[in-house]
C-alpha cells in the first residue's frame, strides 16, 4: 500500500526514514535562505512542511515550485522544531510534475469567496474548505451503506430513466431521442412518443421510492442511494436540480417504526462523521465561526458546529403531530405580530419559516412532525381514520425537521389497501392503468410497509455547516447552470 501525507503525519514510525512524498504546493515561503513548502495530497486537511535548505535544491527547480504546482519531494522525515506541525521533510531532491503559472492560477494563497469558487468548481476541491467538505461527504456516504448493511437492508438500484412520476408534481426532465426541430406528430398535432427510443414519454427519476416499494415487498428491507432530478425553477440555498437521495423501504414497518429508523439512522451517520472526520470538522467549525463574525448575533449559530452535532446525537428528537405544530405556530410571537411571511392555519403546507421556528426557536432540537393533512401529501401515503383532534382527513406521514435546514427527511407509512390507493390516485389525476405494475403489490400479498427519503446534500450541509447546498456537491446543477 502506498502511503499518503495523512499517514506520515499520524504515525511516528516514519521519523528518520527517507521518503518520497507527492502532492500539490499550497504555499512556499523563504526565510534565512531556507524554503518552506506546504505540501498537500488531498488525504488530510493538514499540510506536510517540506524544508529545502539553501544550495540543496537548484534555483531553477525552486522557481517552478509555486502554489498549485504538483511535485515529488524526497528526503528524511524529522521531528519538527517549528509550531504547527510535529514532523517535516528535509528534502534532498524535488521533481516538478506540473507547473502552475502564478499569474494564471486562480487559487493563490488568499481568501476566495464561495461564489467565485463556484465558478471554478473544477479547481475548488484543491482548497481547504472544499477538500474538507468532500472528505466529509465520502465519510457520510460510507456510513449510509454501513448502517443499512449492518441492519439487514439490501442495496437496491432503482432506475434513473423512468416512465412514472413518484411525486405527482410533474417537475421532471424529459428523456428523448426525437429530433426537437422536427419531431413525429400525431394527427392532432401532439408529439408521437411511440416513435421515441422507449416508445413512450420518459423522464429522469424524481424518486426511487415506487420501485423501492416493489423490492421491500419481496426482500423485506431495502434502501436506494442514487441521483434524482427535479426541474424546479428554484434558486435557493436549499435546492438543486440534481441531487442524491437515500430512500429505505421496509415491509411490516408502521409509521412509528419508520420514525425510530429515521432517528437512529441520522444519529448514526452524524456520529460516524464525528468519529472519522475530526480534523476536517474542526477546520469547518473554525471557518463557520469566522464567517459568522460579521452577522448579527440573532443570525449566528446557537452552538459551535461540533457541539451542535454532538447535541443531535445525544438527544431524542421531539415528536408531535401536524395539528399540535399548527397550534404552537398560532400561539407564537411571530404569528401574533404578523412577522411570518406566510399565513398559519390548519391545512397549509408548512413553509421553511414555520419549520425553522419550530426547531430553532420553540424546541431548539430536531423535530419529527406526523399526521399531515391528506390534501397536501402524495397519493401513496396511508390514509388515517378521521381523528377528532384534526380538522380534516390526515395521512400517516412524517417529516424530520433540522435546525438551519428545515425538512431533512420526508416519509410515511404507505397505503397498502388497493381500493383506497386506486381511489386516491384517481383523486389526484393519476390513471391507475398507467401504474398497474405498482398496484400488483397491493393485489398480491399486500402488507403494511413504510419508508422515507433523505436528501443527501442537505445532510452534508448540516454536518459541515455550509450555508449553500451548491457547496456540498462537486458540480451543482441549478437553473441556468450546467457547467463542467
């Protein structure tokens, strides 16, 4: 196994050995005829200090060692006498793999705005902030698979190209091979999709849930983890057109089993990140504190990043019904003083400002809301027997709300009764015949089952403290932006 800079920094056993270390130059400074080069290979937030004493490395080579250059440095690893590092490499030779012209390389050693770095997303992983974010992203992805595998789930691959719209929202990207300038037409002038590649209208998936339900009603417990797509014209810090979704589906799980799983899952993956990304998260915490110095006190995070993550792990999530949440909002100061932008009444689809009030001001912890009005939820959710405390029909839905994020998870117990499901589909304008394959699971061996969806990027946002969802995915897709 080839060692990386993180290995040399963490294990004292390499001291006094002759090593060759490869990486990219972050900075170079000269003091008293000694060149100090900060080298990083992406394996850690920390740099290895490379020390080139006068006369050891030819001047024509040292001139090429600039920020961004890729080099190999050979020398002896020694205990460092300077502050900030435990070891350093006293070099005997340097090989320059690739130069980086200081007049052209955009990532010089200075503070760059996140907006600027978004414009050069192909280079931003070389910065401290984004290398830390993407290492945390990897750790969280690994933790997702480990959690489900350790708990008896099977990894299920739902299709990316599909003929169904799981959400019924219609905000989908079409997939077609027809000539957009001269498509085949029907007699009524509409496009004849029978001539298309798949012989029908298809789109990029908005969710793997429906196909996941098929698997759960055969394998028991499954999860999907893949890209999903929403053609929403939404320019916010919380929305992407292409993002990754984690969607478990479980046979014989009711709504309360579903809530328990969601809470256990989120706490597990956050703890995994805390245990395995200590240095990166400490750096991101420091970055967040610096960023928030210029904000008013009431807009700053109530806890430092690491403390916030530990708090989520150590405390049970608050659980209450939608009806109870509406009552809290109606009694709240922002509602009484008309400071909410959107009105509050039973039956509304809660807006981000409502959700954030509940988690950030009222409970000050993650919240699970349940039993939403049927009218504002998807067709596949289990219909409740009318409950006297509610003001209309509800479904066994649940949303998990997080501070700073709003909705992190949306899920429900699924409607397993064929007649009720068909009636609800007709009610929302879905032709049951078009989803006959889905209805077969209710015709043959139907069983209680539940599931949820978690937007992976929102989880990463919460764990890293990054304020914009476009900064936790390598190449963000949003309206008018499909670069790289």
